[in-house]
C-alpha cells in the first residue's frame, strides 16, 4: 500500500468522567406483624408518622416545602421525600391456625447534605419495625446532562487521536471524519453502594457518634464509532 491509495480507518472513541456525588437517596421501609390486623396497621401508621416528624425536623428549620409534593427549598439538606401508601397482607403460618397480618410502607428520601444523611439514617435505623436500605449516590440532572455532552466531545477527540495513530503508521499525515455513529452514552453508576449496619450496632454507634458515610465516586462513560478518510 502506498500513501496515495485511499484508506478508510474505523475506530471507537471512548471517554470516562469520574465525579463525586451531589445527591444521595435512601429507601426506608416499615414492616409490622401481628395476629390483630388493626394492631399491625396502627403500628405501621404510627411508625410512619414518627419518620415524618423526623423528616420535618430536618426540613422545616429555615426551609419551607409544599405539603402536597414534599418539595424542599433549594438550600435544604433534604431535597425531596416521598412515602408509599400502607399496604396489608395476611397469611396463616404452617405451624399455627391463627392468621398473621402484616403492614408495610416505605419512604424514599433524597439528600443534598451528607452529614444530615448520616445523622438521620442513624436515627431511623434504631426505630422498631424500620429498616434503612443501601445508599444510592447520584448526580443532579443538570450535571448528568453537562457531563454527557463533555463525554461525547472527549470520545470524538479520542477517536480522532486513535485514527491519526493508525494513519501515521501507514504513512498518512491527516484524517477527515466521514461517518459518525453514536454508540453509547452510559448512565451514571457507582461500583458499590453503602449499606447500614444491624440495629444493635447502630444503636451503639448512636451512643458514640453519628454515622459517617464515605460517598462512592460516580462514573460516566461514552463511546462513539467514527470512520475517517486518511489523507
């Protein structure tokens, strides 16, 4: 092959951006059980009201929110929370003729301030009938959109650099893009999620100090398929 012959180079450009999280979401579940259906539902309702009061403690000071949507003002440590309706379920255990009645509900709570996340998670984790799930680390929608655009540009530049490497290896000095195919723009993700300790350990933690969270960095990746004409 001589440098004068046409040469098409097809490459995949890649870009990855890693950022610290800006938001965190925890899911808090309530589950009660009793041989009395009313008691199970009442206990779940009281527990839900207790959680709501604790949320209000962290959102009503110097903030105001819409009761209908639970939308918090922009400077609040908690940016949003929601609660499911209380559901009930009954079953009869194999070893007992008496039916067992369960009542369940769940909360989703989004935090801007991770110190408040640690404090409130520790408080909720020791409440009877309550379980605090894993922490989901997130970026804001605006940041995701901005990083996705930046990733696409970087991926295209990476593709051009790779194509130039191949072109120069065959005696060419430049490349011109002739076809671009958006391959993938990955959603933000973390490699692991932080989880809460058991209630007994959490109770001891509360007596000593508030729980500390170590946020996982968030990774976004983009790839692009590009064909170049070497010249």
